[in-house]
C-alpha cells in the first residue's frame, strides 16, 4: 500500500463533458504529481505541486486541463470539454524525499 | 530528443537468463535516478533507486554513469514473475520526475 488513493478508478464520459479526478496522498507526500499514460507509452508528465504550490504544468496540456491542491493535501485534476484523445490512464504520485509512489490510477474513456 | 530514452523491446528471454536494460537521459543536471516496474494495466511501482556507486538488491543490479548520462538495470536468473515493463525515471533539478517509455520484458519457461 503506497498510501496514495485515487477516485474514481474508472470513468466513462461523453465527448464534451467535464470530468474531475481526485488524488489523496499521505501527509508526508509534500510533492504530488499528475501523469497521463496511454497503452505502450511511459507516464507522461502533466503537472506537479510542492505542498499547495503548482510548480510546473506541461506545455503539452491544453487550457482544458487544470489541477489544484488546496491546503497541500488532496489534489484534483479537471478536464473540460473532453475529447476522445483524452482517453488514458491518469496517474497520481506522492513523493517523500526523492522516491515517488503511485496511486492505482483513474482510467478515463471518452466516447 | 526525448529527455529519457529506453529501448522499448520487447525482450523475450528464457527463465534463468540474465537480461540488461539501458537508459539514457539528456539533462546533465539530473539529480536522482530510479527504476520502476509496471505490470499490465497496473500502476508503476518503485523497484530501486540508482546510486552513483551502483547498487544491488538481490538479483537486480543498477548502475549509473553520469559522464555518459546512462543508467542500466541488470536482472540475473530471471523468473517468470519478472515479466513486466521496466521504466527508467530521472529526477530533474527542481524536482520534476521524467519517465522513459519503458522496456517490456517477457520471461518464458
């Protein structure tokens, strides 16, 4: 058990709808990352936080993606006006010192 | 050029074989290095950190060559249960973790 939980585990949505995912790390995870992964590829960096501060957002992300980490605890990732190309596994990781531990991910399917 | 590059494989090896994975990274300011293992449709799990002096954990040995910006993972006496995708991970200066695309390993009886 890595201590990182993600909700929901699976999400099916219609194109054009908004979706929000949640990640709950443990309190020791001062850094929190979001990644996207498609079949046959490694996790692709989306954004990360140091406590509540968002330090970097990937240039690959369109303005439809936004993430927050209020109070430096849980984090949310929102995708607005979903497109079929958004279908992927969305992974959250908490980092303590240098090692990062992943949640089980949210699998998004846009139909 | 990708920030972290790996041979995607797949590597198909018999049980008991020794197999080596290589990884190169482009940012010389990278500070920390890791190997993760990912089973099909599961999340990545930390296999081992990679230290400058090299380190070993049972059948697994990791090496780092900062001058060549190269990381390796050696698996000895491979088991069926080692079948997975192995991800090379680099922690850039400032803390961003970057993953390679992964190398798929299939160990056959």
